[in-house]
């Protein structure tokens, strides 16, 4: 038999999703894979129940149902201050995962380089490799996760065509300041590059931090491909509704790539989710308050137990430092944690290009009772972990 693809030979399964399976195996409280255990807004699920009998049940327009795109354009125009056209600037995708892949395939050629901040969501490297490009990593240095702008410039000097920006960041919860984004923008413009954003946590930001869309900075609209989804904002991660927003010249190419990747997003789900896109600003204020409550509950518990962690500025993840337990293999530690402590986490090494084995990631998008159950089990971590060698 002839050998399989060399491009994908180094791929493993997703460590994040593997940790969900391990959590399920041991009956652990799953704080690994980032999905909530509470229901979406009632208005959306009630509309879905109506659609189950009424339809639509057939293909929508390939790049997204008209009413969905119009509602999305109106919402994002309100939040960004840009004038976003439903027909010229939007492609609806099967989750932000496909949005990122479509964006990457639209602007990157085999042999190009793509700059990626480290730590990173694990798909970014895979997306880059699948396009035949080469990832170049720029460290976000714990615990504050600051970066050196000179390293961004070095990446573009070495031929990077694009930079991937996750803001707010998964896994570290960093919210890039306007000043930091202006530094990035200045370099990208000077080297005639692109920015591909992942902004799925755009509405989950904690005071006093503010989310700035890099596409709104001077000179950046024409060179930003903004990717996001409805998954986190409306607690519908299983619906797989994402989107790309970009200038019309870029979007015309994204449409073609998207058509041959997945044809289109699910028509019934777009119809139901359109209700959510029309929510008033009050919904997003309540969402922020809800996540602020969950962050406080979980972080206060960790602090009470004397555990070392980085409190997030946005998103819903906490990076816990387990170096005091002498951890040498963070994957093994997370497997042990699920089995013997009863809480699921993700090893930090799957997010970093650098050699990092002392950080693990929890998420707190859970009901109060779930978080209390997890904290009850984590109250024993210090005692149990000091008795092992991993």
C-alpha cells in the first residue's frame, strides 16, 4: 500500500475532546471541554420546536439564510460600529471551526507562513498545516500573557502572510488591549499582511476589560477576516453555527471555499437562532453578569484552597499552576485528576509550542451546583497530589 498523507501524519486526536471521554469514563465533573451544562435562551429553543413541524428542512442559500445574515449584519454592525452588508460581507459556516479553516484556505498558499500566539486553541496549528503553510509561534508569557511586538515583526520579516488572533483568548483568558492591538495592526499593515480573528468569546469579558475588534482600527477592515460563532454567546455549542465577516473581495472567495467544504449550515438551526441575533443589549449585559458570577464563584473557591491560578480577563477558562506538585507529565496528571479527584481538566501542553508541563486548564461555564461539586472535589487536590509523583 502506498503511504498516507505526510501532511497529517503528525496529527493526534483533539486532547480537549479526549479529556471529555476520560472524564466520562471516571464519572468526573467535566471542566475540560468548554461547553455549558445549562440551557440556551428559551426564545431560541421554543422557535426551534416550531420549526420542527414548520420547516425549513431543505438547503438554505449556501452562504447562509437571508434572514439570518441580515440579523447578524445588524447585530455586528451595532457592536463594531462598522457597516456590515448581509450580502457582501458575511458567510455563515458550520461553526467557527469551519470559519477559521475557510478563512485560512482563502488567503494562505502552500509554503506561506502563519503567525500564531502561544498558547493557542489546538485547531490553529492543524488549520495551518492542512493549508500546506508553516506555523510560526509568538509566545504569550505567563502569568500575564504579555507579548514582545518585536517577535511579531520578526515573524512577518520571515515571510508570515497572516496572524491568527484569538481575542478574548482561549486558553489563557487574555483580553488584548487597544494599545496592544494597535501594535499588532501597525506591523501587519507595514508588512501587507492579514489578521484572522477568532472572537467567539467577544461578549464574555470581565470588568474593567473591554473587547476591541481589531477590524475597527484604522487600515484594518480591508485586511481582517473575522471569525466567530453563536456557540458561546447563546449556549448552543452543538448547533455549529459560525460565520466569517470580511470585505467583499475576500468574502467572494470565502463563499467558494465554504461551498466545497460543507455546502452550508443547518437551515432549521439558522432559522431558530435568528431570534437570538435580534436580542436587545440587555441580553448581553445579563450574559456578562452571569459569567462574572460563575468566574467569581469558581475563582474564589480555588483561592480559598490556596491553589495558584491566573484569573481570566475574558472567556471562561482558568489556567491552574500545578508546578508545586512536581508534575512532569501534565497529560498523565489530568488523567490522574479525573480518576482520583473526580474533576476533568485539559493539560496545558496541548496549547503551548513552548515546553510547558505545569499548567492545566479548567472551564467554569457551568451551573452553580456543578461548580460547587467540582470545588468540593478539588478541595482534596492539595492533599492527594502531594502524595503522588507524576
